[in-house]
């Protein structure tokens, strides 16, 4: 069974980021055979995320979400655009992910903003961030502005959602990157091996 | 003979007291540290360990000076470190300084090696912080030889070569100081401790226990892998922290401003969350005993328990009161830990026991030759 987790950083109730995450999840359940997908709102975790940034460990509720992310087969990441970039809460969540947690994981990137002029945030801000994390990001990013929620833009948004999820479904059906997080301690790294083999030059 | 050692370790921070707004001088902090160590012996603790730092707001830059001074004023206390920087100190100087302390204290000392965690410190001593793990390994391999071999010729990457060098004084009774390796996230340090059959210490302060269990288990397995004994026989030390009052609500009320403003975790999680999620106890002596005893459930029966007591700007008077309270629960802790301790778990290391073990091994080897 394929498990997908959608992280969304919208702040209002109900936010357009949450609506977009719901659309993506619905499309996943339609297009990926046997997939289950769930949406995690970051807003209720905001204090936990701050505590984790300050203390260096995740409180239990946040740790549960991190475990969900780590064990998911694929991720959806949705953020509102604040001041021309991803939301601070979204970045703080990414900051508390262990740096190798999403290596090789297929990801759909999505964002919402007050105007279509922000749509390149996906490519200029989110894509480099997930590139750093070594995630496998699908080519289509899904941006939704107020125009897209109205009757005029709605079909185009649905098309983008389905196209991005189609790409995700295709990746999930293939062999992926062949890479994922290494949980085991590497006993055979050069530094590790140098411990039990001290140099004896003389 | 003490199966398990209890003690305190200090970071040596000079932190403003958030309640009365005062800050002790470096001079007062250093004198207070000595008073705390003497108090530790008075209340029946086994170990006093000091950190090593080379930047404000910390005062202990010269651990062996302080420890030798304390050794001269105590009779039983084991003097140790938490930690000695194996990265930025010259291993030759570590070998000499700590062997000298060993002689002056009649063997009442050991040391805990650590990397330190402040990148700017490395260049102050001529090193590159990005090489911390490599420095740790090379420096320790040299330190080991300087203590275990009378004449050493050596060449490495980070230090000028040595030709026919003898570190003086030689270790007391020909047995080098016991070494603990402190680390909370570096598998290489656990491997180093396991390879040499040394002790492994997890500070057990800042994070939930799960963060420490992984490396302690790794160390125990690798200790057995290198033939030093079973995983249960590996030598483990743990940190911990507490604030006690007879009435738990008094402890919470009194400690809260210090917790809320403490370096490292202050202004973050609430006192309630942090005590629920990490090894910190703020409460009654009974609560402290229960939480501390549970450490052995998570990490296995172990040899040394050190507590952080003098930090976060706590006034000296309160620190000394905390040590009195620790002294009062100590007999219970010793009895309870001993009661649950399976046969075969080794006692905490002491110089006398290690000299006796070395002598017994030599007699055994001679008997085999003559048999």
C-alpha cells in the first residue's frame, strides 16, 4: 500500500493551502492505485515546532508527524506565499526535519498566493529547498491564486493538480531514485575503519 | 568498593541569576566551584567533574589546575572532566597534565574526552573544526600510546612527528588514567570507546532518552565485538539534572525562572513539557529517585551517574542545598541500583581496582608460562 502525507502550512481556517492540499490528496486517491493520503496541518504544531528549533528535540506530537513523513512513500508540500516566499512556519518545519529524512522521496510542490505574480515561488524557493533535501520533485508545481478558485480558472487548476499527481503516480509506479535514508551506522567509512586500524609508521 | 559511582558535573557557566539580576565574577565562580566539589565529598558523592571551555561565559579553561587544587583538599572524591577537549588540546599535553594529576591525587582521577561543539574554538588552537572527528581519532590514538608505551615514535596528520618521545611523568603504578568518551551524536566516538574498551558517557540532559539509547546500544554491541566482554559489561556513564524540594510544588515554583531563562533550552519548551519529555526532574526527592532509577531500564545497568546542579545562574546557596538533598537520597539510590544489578555487571572503574586487575592478569600470564 502506498502512503502519502501532505504537509500544509496555511494559517487560516479553512485556508486555501488546506483546500489545495485536499484537492491534491483527492487526486492521489483517484490516480494512485491503493494509495492512502492524509493532510497534516502545521498550524496546530506551531508551538511544538518552535520548541523543537530551540531545544533540539521534537515534542511527542511533532515527533509523530516527523515519523509519518519519514515513513511515507511520497509527500505533498503546500505553503502559502508570505513576503514573496514560503511561509516562515513552513520553513521552520523543514528546519526540524533531519537532513536525510526525505532523501529520494517523490514530492509534489504546491503553493497558494494572493496573486498569480507569486507563482514562481515554487520554482525559485521551494524547488531549491527540496533539491537540497535530495527529494525527487515532480516537474509540475501547483500554484493557486484567487483566480484559480473561481469558475474561470477552476478547470485549469484541476488540470494542474491532476498532471502533478499523474507525474507522482508514474514515479511511484517506477523504481524511484533507488535512494532513501540510511538508518544504519556505516561501519566501513574511512573514518570508522581508521579507529580499529591505528597507523603504526615506526 | 562501589558498584556504581554518583557525582556531579559542571559546565562552569557564568550566567546571570534571573531572579535577583546579579552575576557572579569569574573569581567567585571559580571559588564556588571548589566549594561545590568539597561539598560533593561531604555529602557522600564519589565524583566531581568539570568542563573545559575557552570562551566566555565559561570559566574552566584549565581543568587540571582546578582539579589538583580540589584533590589537595579532599580525601575520597574522584576528580574528572566533562569534557577534556581531545580535538584542540595537544595529546602530549593531555598525557602529561593528567598523569601529573594522577600522581598528585593518588589515582583519584579519570577523564572524559569530548570534541567540544563551538566551531570558532578550533582555529584559536591552530585546528580546523571541519576535521573534528578525524582530530578526535588521531589525537586519542596518540594519547593512548603516550600512556601505554614508554617510548613513542609517531607520525600523523595534525601534529609534528615524535621520535623516541617519552611523556612524563609515566602513569601512576604503570596504569593510565581511565578514559570516558562523551558524545551524544557521533557514532565514531562510540566506536573509539568500544575499540579501546574505554567508558562511554551520554550527557542525558537535553533530549528525550530515545536520542541516547541508539548510541549507547551501538557502543555496547561494539564493545562486545572487540572482545572486551558482553554488551552488558560495557562501561556506561550518564548525565542527568534535577531540582529538588521536599514539596514538589515548591521545587517547581523555585526552579521555574531559572529553567525559563537557562542557556540551551530556555525560552523554549515549558518546564512541564521538558520534565515530561527529558530526564530532568523538578520535584520531590521521591520523584527524583523514581526517575533516576528508571535510567537503568532504558540504558542498561551502568557504572556512573553524574548530575548537573550548578547552572543557569542558580545562587551558590541553593546549589549547596541541592547537594544536601542529593546526599540525603544517595543511600536509597545506591541500595536500589545495587538491588536491581545483575551479577556480571562490572563495578565502576577505580585506579586501585585497575591496578589489581592488571596485577592479577600478570600473575595469570606467569602461571600459564610455568604450567
